[in-house]
C-alpha cells in the first residue's frame, strides 16, 4: 500500500511512501483500495476527514479442514491530517458464503452518515451488490453489510456519489451495468432515501460496459468515467457529462 501526493493538480507527484505496515494487519492477504474514488467528509463532527474504501481477504478453514480458502472482506481507511497518516476504520467479513465483499465504494450523505456499497463476488446471495452505513465517519458500521437486490446487474465494480446542490437536494447516485448477468448497458441509478431504495435514472448505452467512477463537476453536472466498447466491456474508456436535472 503506497501513497503519493501532488501539490500542482497532478502535474508532478512525490515519491511513493509505503503505508503497508500501518494499514494492512497481519493475516490479510489480497488488499486493494477502491478502485474508485475516496471522499472528503463535508458534514457532521468529522468534516474534513478523508475516507478511502478498501477490501481484503483472509484465510479460513473450509468444510474439509482446508485452510487455503480465501474469505472476502471490506474495510475503510481514514486520515484526519490531509492524508499524511492513515488508519484502518471499520472492517466487515460476513460469515458463511452469502456475501463475498470486494471493491467497495463510499458516499457522504447530507446527514453525515457514510453510505458504503460493495461488489458481492460470487457469494451465494442472488444479489450482486451489498451495502452498509457508518454513523461515525468511517470508524464503525451501524450494522453488517446486507444484500442490496434493487441494484440488479452482473458481478462487477460500481460507483456511488452524493452530489451537493446549494439550497436543494440531490439523489444518491450509483453507476454500473444493468444487464442481470452480462456486463452490458451502463446506467445511473438514483436513490431518494439514502440508498434504501433505487430507481433507474439514466441509461447511457446498450453496449458492453464494465467498471465506472462518478464525480461532481459543478453544482449542476456530474461526470461518469466508464469502460465500454462495441464488442467488449473494456475496449475503450468514455467520459460522459450528465446534467443533474436529467436524473430527478
């Protein structure tokens, strides 16, 4: 796990700094951040904190005594000093085979609660997404991850974003393919109740599509960077500018 900093809008970067010993506990195997964006908290007592969603795996004993089976889990990283130092926050490794958490994404809700969404990587639940909430700036979860069947789609990474609209309210957004089994048909889905229920807000294309990431460009516009192509889900990378007014 490495960190680099830029003070000139990404034109140049510092040398990589190794954070592994601080943020990867002994016994964790696979380890990854994102792969989407982190957030800088804007609301509540933890305003200013940086929170990065991440995931990992550990070993566990299988039914036949096999200790080489990987157990998927999710966690968060946080920094209260502008990214100079980091610590592990909440961790969740659901028991059993229903949820295999991977590739988490996070949004800062207007209430100050963090909404966390994760890929269910071939767990036994028919839901390919799972979600949870953190009431304390990423330190703990209010309850373990649960399946989120309303975000139907293939097993793939997704992105969430809570846009900020001065003097108004905007829905929580999720981006990801919408075909139930294949990486096809990138769309934005919206939630007007903080991620409890979802509706399709915009279908961008029926073409193959894969990973994505959301960003707010200005008070009226969001951007979506996503994999797509005429014949494969990651032939090209496309950027779309989307008016928030079109998602209500």
